[in-house]
C-alpha cells in the first residue's frame, strides 16, 4: 500500500464524518470569471497563492490548454480563487477541468476557511461538472497537518481517487524560528555539514532579476554535466521573472573566491515559500555550498517575507535528496505527501473518458521513466517508494 493510502487508512472515522457533515451551512459564494491579464495581480495577496496557479506559469507550461481564472466572492468580497485549466480530449470525447493546487483561499486564517473551501468546491462542481459536463480534477497541495482535510472533503463529496505521484512527499521547513532554534531543529548531521560550510570561505548573495543569465549558465552546465533529461517547468522562468513583486521569484547565489558555485530560485509569495530550481558546479559539493545556501535562504525568507513555511519540493526518488531535505526539515518542519488527484463528474461517460485519458498519460510517463533509466542509469530512482520520512 502507498504512503498516502496508509495515511488515509489511519484517518479516524470521526474526521471523515466531520468532512461529510459540516457543522455550519456552506457560505453562499458568487463566482466571477475574469480576464487572464487580470488574474495574477488579483491573487498576488492570497495566502495560498502558488506558481502553478499563476497565468504566467500556466500559459508558458501548457500553451495549448484553455486557462479560465475564477474568483469566489462572499458578500461582494473576494475570498478565494482558482485558475482552471480546461483540456479538450481527443476525438471530441469531452473535456477535463483541472484545478492544480487549488482552489486557493485568500486568507488561510479565516475562521470559516474549511467552509469556504467546501463552498468553492461546490461552485466548481456546479460550473464544470453539472453545467458544462466536464470531468473536474482537483489536486490539493500537501497539507501541514497529518490529515489533508482538503482531500478528505473531496473524498466525502464523491470525488474518486485518481493519479498519484510515484514519490509524493514534500519536505517543508518551518520559517518562524530564530537562528538558534532553527539550527537546533536541524538533524545533527545536517548541522555538522552546515558548520563545515561556514568555515569554507563562502559568501551569500541576494541578486536581482537582471542576473538571471548567470543562474541559467550555472543551470545549463549542471544539466549537461549530469546528462539528465529536464522534464521540469524550467521554461516558465523567463515569464515568472517578468512579474512584479511579490510574485516574481527571488534569486540567490553562493560564491567562493569570486566564483559562483551555487544558486537558487525561490517563489516567496503567500504563506508558503517554494524552492523552484537550484544549480551547482563541481566545486559546490566538497565546499558543502548547498547547506550554506539553504541556511541563508531560510534566514532571508524569515526576515523579508510573511511566509510561515518553506516547501523544498520532493526528491524524484533520489535517496541523497531525501537525506539532505529530511535533515533540513528537522524537528520543527514536516514531511507530508501530495494527495492523489481527486476526480468528479456528473455524467458517467465524462468520468470514463477523463479517467481513461489520465490512465494513458500515466502510462506514457511510466514508459518515459523506464526508457530514461535505461539510457542513463544515474537517472534511476534510488529511494524506496515506502520511504515516509524515516531512516531506512
């Protein structure tokens, strides 16, 4: 059984019942579809804003998919939103409406946050599943809590379990600690390497967007050296770096004796900063530049943003990344899985066509992983799928 399945099986029955029967009636929300040119600025101040919900990201990543931004209002005030990607299926078999990392709350601290999320889901069902006949696919982000309540509500509402990541865990660092408490939270070996890095003559720089070319040079050299096929969304960076604050990613470098040895791009808007991309040269490893870089990024995010958490992303199945990120998450952070995609359709034929399309896509990705591993053994995962954050 997968990590996610194990965790879902452990959810107490009363938690499931609470998801099925909200204590209060759902708020009445107005929906408003706005222009794509307005969308990114409209959600810039949301607590749950993320790069996947930005039009600048989505149109660069999926240029042939229809993007539909929807705001949710209560008593005339915006309380949330979702960028829905509408994908037409081959042969005119139907359409899939996808909300990835959505719907987003404007204020995660709203006392009605759970009810608002449930009401936004109802609005999406009404518009896409009931009115337009789409299959609606929702992928909530990894939660900070042990139980992903957003996914629980979707399951209770009748959404069916769909595709899931092979290595779903996200490694999330707590940001609101002082330096001493932050260092203490790291695992002992991580602190050891950080101490070594701080004696290696490294310097940390926060750079402006005009230095993106320097990062691209480092990133290209790294990917050429590792000879891994790049299936990431790196092609979206140029568009993201054109965005105004706070949506524009931040750029950081580590230098040694005047040479740039490591760099990182960080999404910092909202309550959860996200590590987007990193790059190093051959000198970075013996200098432990990655430890030095991340330590200083944590401190910068704490001092210059409102973010409470720092999401390091996943591991793509590499044991070394698991150990590095786990040690950095330490005692104060959390390791939580991204839940499976949750699918819903009012029409059984729409559900059949949509799930068939997802199955075909998953099969393609699986074949690509096998071929990639065959062509380059270094690209094969070294981490067990059973890893849940514990040492093996």
